[in-house]
């Protein structure tokens, strides 16, 4: 996706997450949206810096980079929410566009899903909105439906 798509995705995700965690639509909701939006937008813009430095869709489009950005929240107690922007950038590239990303770079194979549209497609906007809605729905399901994820992991580890 282009920068416009990544910013749109980040803005919609920030608003959606604000309502997932503070559904009342009052001051705490808008405070959460304000707190998350700029870091998520910055994170969503970051991976495409590799159009100028390194190899596009590889150098900054991979899980080690996501782990490093997330590590800042754990080890330095800063860059909160930026990793969410980086993660949603990857999701949008993998799901929403035809070309994949090199998730395990420096291993250079690019992984994508057989869905999505060309970055230049006029449907890129609607695909971006749809993916944003699905992301928010997924987080809402995990947060509010108390999905039996722990039961599932216990089941899986019981099989090994
Ligand atoms: Zn990208």
C-alpha cells in the first residue's frame, strides 16, 4: 500500500481501538484515541523508509524489526503503541496488496496472501478500510468475548 493507505489504516485502527478499550465514547475514549493515534501513525509510516534505505518490502518489513520496536516498550519504556503501527503496516501489505513482505529477512523470500489488490488499484482504499475493520473486530473479539485462547493453547501443548 502507499502512504495514504497506511495512514488511513492507522487512523481507523486508533479510533477503533479507542472504542474497543473504552466503549462509552466519552473523555477516556477520546483520550485513548489521542494517545494511540500519533504513535500508531508513525509506526505505520516507518517500514516504507526502506524505499530509501535498504531493500523495499524487506529491510524494514520483517519480524525482527517488529521485535526490536516492541522491545523499546519493554526495555526502555518508550515508543508505546509504535509497534502496533508497524504490525498493522505488515498486515496491510501482506493481506491488502499483491506483493508480500520478507517476514524473516535477511531470508529474502516474500510472504503474502493470495488476496489483495495492486497498490495502484482504485479499490485499494476500500480494501484498506475492510482490513482495518477486520483488525478492530479481531481485537474486540479477543478483548470482549473472552475467547478460550488459553484452553486452545493447553489443548495444542497437550497434543505435543
Ligand atoms: Zn510497506
